[in-house]
């Protein structure tokens, strides 16, 4: 029962984070000029549209894969890094407190998901179940001949 609750908890957090990343990634892709004001002043020498498009693609791709539950732990770390860049940009620009607090909370959610041991109903869980059924994950690696003979 506890395992199922942990999987549900992971699923809810993952879908919530994925939804936010997909929403804002799509916004950056469809209308990058709306987001120019959020680029830190330190990066003003860079071309803004390609920078925003790259960030939007990254948010959208990570959000889509998280929604599917693929590579949840590593992509949670990636999303935490992406969100941390947004928080840092807001801090450097003196951005709004509500945006800063929201993105800081989302960064914390991403870190929590990255530390979560249960994949929670997605492709990760499906592949983990396949490994258990086939026994591939349970086999230890073969020891070298020198280790078997005691040398």
C-alpha cells in the first residue's frame, strides 16, 4: 500500500511539474518576444530570440518526457537546473516576488522528484517492471577470473 501511495505522489508531482514546463516552454516558443524582459541584463549582449527559443525547446522537451515518465530522475535534475536559471535571472533583474517564489517552489519540487525512489506510473515504471519480469536487472556482473581464483 505504501509503495502505491509513493507512486501516486511521484506521479502527481511529475505531472504537475511537466504541465508547468510544457506551458511555459510553449509560451517561449510561440511568442519569444513576450519573454525578452526576463533575460538577465548580464546576458543582454546575446541574441534574445535564439536564446529564448533554445530555452523554450529545453523546457518543452523536458516537460514532455517528464509527462511520459521517461528518465524521471535525471530529467528532474535538468528541470531543477532550468528552473534555477529562471530564479537566478529574476534575482539579477530584481524580478517580481511572486514569480521568484513560484519558480523557487517549482525548483524544490523538481529536486524532490529527483530524490524520489519510486518512479510512479510512467515509462520508468514500465521499464522497471520489464526488468523484474525478465530477470535482467537482478543478475550480478560476472567476476574476472583472477577474482574467482582468489588472486
